[in-house]
């Protein structure tokens, strides 16, 4: 009979710890929810969760950068809505307009990030207030731009990103993981990444070390907005239509995914890989509460309780961790 | 909460003119087109409650009317506002329509109403963010002799002058009954509603459940889908994975219905009977897909985007000394596979709500399409 030796178990735990405690939560939730609702174990549902998690996942990657530098980006909701409105109204169902409309959306998002970063660094506005303000402006601007009556649609070629499959995997998941790997590499292996952590951990010390703090902060917010835009574009591809309320769901879930993934709200500590787990966890939890037979009120209580519990567990398991 | 909409037919106008009291109602059904200028005059409306005497409210024009909109931002509200402004511009005795937006905030809306009172308006129209919170503000305005007309969503009590809207519970019941019949009394269904905790969905779903009583309809799940296609598609994708058999979908709004059908398509499952409202996206989807899925059927009840027009006309009637019913309950017509062609607008965006008096050209301008 196969026995797990204590040494092997401890090695396995160390491995999981290095990845991030959130992955234990992801697996535990998967097992528990599957035992309660066998539907969760179906391969289709697993792929479905991975497909849906991609939208939140990419937005949360951007949010991770904002949290890493000690800030927060609450404008991601507005950026998702703006990207959805802009790309559908420019694409108008045509293939010829695909590339320019995607580029314009991304450039607009980068501009929003630049404004956020400038407000925070140059005008010294608190990140929470600055980005919440930008969020409100973006929603208002989307309303003015559309007159409350959005029109347009995506081109069929673009639908592949959000709805298609490649080698049995949803294309959106593949895009997400590719973006996640690139961002993980940038944050862990480049000097720019190291500077992000340094600025988040202690901006004054970072400045003394000669790190251009303002430039790093602005870059983090630009990247956060661009990620929110990419997440918004994938979600647009999934549904194909403009919708003025489409970004609202990301305002706080993006922060929840990052925090569940082990990134500290205080900055300077966390990882992209953890956030990927966090996004899977939040989506898994939503799917589970969609499937399980509970009332609407109980769903919200259950979601809140499980998130709180997982963060608690993270602290217990993750406290022994030496590196994130 | 987004407002719902529907369509009816009346001889409400005649009934009112005759001073028909408590229950004047008559109906004539127009054939088509259901949209365009005839949408209002062909709608069926039931008058309920006592008659509100116009004599008490009669004033000399010109009038100032305020409209407190709970929020704006969805296409239903956009069409409603456009229709209301258009109607206002056609009344010579109404040089001023003041529109204020509560931005989804309950206390801001109360403040908005108080501001309208202090601007000495003669009438206040209102779509309430909360049925209880705005009631005292409207009561105070009414006490000061202002004509107050909540419409679309209910306001608690009766301390307002008159109400125009639909009956969500009755609509939910009718949709439930249609679904029950479409499934021949037996089958497994899922239900999708609007924003969590909104009173419209709660009433409509209560009505639907009554309609299912005594049948073999089994409700697998009821979930909030926020009246957004993307949210509904995500929720439905989960439900599809959990339940191998889903024979029908009950929705109180067609964005939910369209999202649910798109999830079935993505999962390569056949489309099934579904309920909803007059959202063009579902009508277009039905037109496109009904040939591929013989079991795909629709049962829809609209919530008219012209409710604001009726509210404004009612206010002006009272100010001109005419009697009106306390409640005008609009009775929407059922849109089904048989008559959907009268309603679908293939050349217009999905977001259009088709029970409107606006012409295609006006809608094209509005939606910049």
C-alpha cells in the first residue's frame, strides 16, 4: 500500500507553501464543493470555471501591481466598462476595425493609468480617493459617450478570444495564463519588478536607494489599467455586446482575489502566481454558490465567510513562509 | 433596479373622460405595429382605486414639472427619458421640465425631491430607488399641493396623487403560466432574476411560483443575474454543468434570458422555452435561432418605456382640472413565437426595448446606430 511518509508530506507542504497558500484553498474548495455538488467535478465545469476566471484573473493581475506598490486601483471597474463600450462602438462587428479598436482601447486605458499615477504621485491624492474618483469619471464618460444607449458589437473573429477553445482549453484561459506568466516574470526576475516591491515596502528607503519612485508608481498604475482593459476586452469577447454595468463586478472582487492570493494590502509583499490562485478561488466559490441549493441571502453569507476563512488560513499556513 | 416595461391597450382615455370611477377599463387590441406612435393609445390599461378629482389640482398654466429619476444608465431608462422629454416639448403649457438624477442613491433621491419642492414645481414625477424611502418626501410634497406621480416602480402607501405602472406579481404569474403551458405542466427549470434583493424580481418570482403550484414543474435553482447578459451567461454556464436536464428558463428580464440562451449555445445544448421582456437582443436571437431549435419558444411581457409619457400626461390632466384614476395599471401583451415579428427590430441594437412609441429613425438617432 502506498504510504505518505512524514518527510514526503512535509516536502509537499513546502512546495505548496512556495507556490502560495491560496492553492491549498483552491484545491480544498474544489474537493469540498465537488463532494457537495458533484457537478463541480465535471470536466466541463472545471473548464468553465477556468474560462470565467480569466476575466477576473487578468484584472486582478493589474490590481496586484497597484497593491504591491502600496496603493489600490478602484478604477479597474470603470476601465473594464470603458473598454467594453469603446471596443464595441469602434469595432461595429467588422473584422477590418478589429486591430485599431483594440489598440485605441488599450491606449485609452494606459492614459487612465497615467492620470491615476500622476494624481497619486504629483498631486499627492490618496490612491483610494484618486482611483475611486477616476472610476466615477469613467462611468460618467461612458454614459455621456453612449448617451445611455450603447450600440455596436464585436467582430466574429474577436469572439474566439472569449468563447473559443484551443487544444481543449478555453482561449481566454490560455491568454490569462500567458499574461500571468509574463507579469510573474517581470515582477520576479527584472529590476523593474524588484523596484515595484521596494517602492511598496518602503518608498522613502527606495528613494534613498536612487529608485525613481514616482516613475515606478505611475508605471504600476498604467500596467494596472492596461490589465483591466485586457480583462474587459476578453469579457467583451465572451458576451459580444456593450453593457454599461459590465465592469461593476470587478470593483471589489479584484481586490478580494489579490488579497486571497496572499498579496498584502500594505504593499511590498505578494505575487502574481498567488493572484492567479485567488482569481480561481473567487470564481470557484461563485460557481459553487451558483450550483449549490441555497437561498440568495445564504449565498452572500457563504461567500463572505469562505473568503474570510481562506484569508485566515493563509495567515496561519503562510506565516512560516520565507518568501512569497 | 432597472425598470420593467410593458404594453397595454385602453380606452383608458375615454373612461377617464367619462369620469368613470373606480374601475373604468376597456380595451382594444391593436394589431401592429406595436411600436410607433400607436404603442400608447393601443395599450390596455386598468384603472384601479378611487378617482382623483382634477378640480382640487386645477391651476393656471404655464406649468413647471419636475422628474426625479432614481438613476440612469441602462437603455430602458434612456428610452424612457427620451420619450418623456419629447412629450414635454409638445405641451405649450409646459415650458419647464426639470430632470434630476438620484444616481442610484436613496438619500440623494429624497434630497432631489425636496429640492424640486423648493423650486415651486406644480408636479413631481418619480421613479423611486426605494419604495419606502421616498414615500415621506412625496407625502410632504403632496401636502403642499404638488401633484405627485410615482411611476414604473411602486411607492409605499397612498400619500401620492396617482401611480402609473405594471403589476410585477401579475406579470410574473403570467410568465410562469406561459412557461408551465409551454412545458406541458412538467419539467425542470431554472430561474434568473435582477439585482439581489430588488422588489420587482421578488414580486414577479412570487407570482411565478403561484403559477407553478399544482404542476410537475421542478425549480432547480433561482439565481440573481443582474439583468445583464454577461452575468446571466456566467450563472447559466454553472447551472448547465450542475444540471444535465434543464427544460425551461424563467426570467423577469430578457437580458437574463439572452445570456442564458447564449450559455446553452456555448455548451452545445438545445435552446428551451424561456420568458422575459421586450429586450430586442432576445427577439433577435429568437429570430436567428428558432429554426435550429424547434423546442425554443419565447413568452415575454414588456414594461413600456413610455410610462413616463403617461405620467406626464396624467399630471397635466390634473393641473388642467381633469379627473384621473388613482392607479393606472398597464397590462402588457404577451409576446410569443406567434407574434414576435411585430416586435423584433432586426436593424436596431440589442439594447433597444421595443415597446416604445419611438420610431426606428428616432431609435437609430438615440442609439447612434
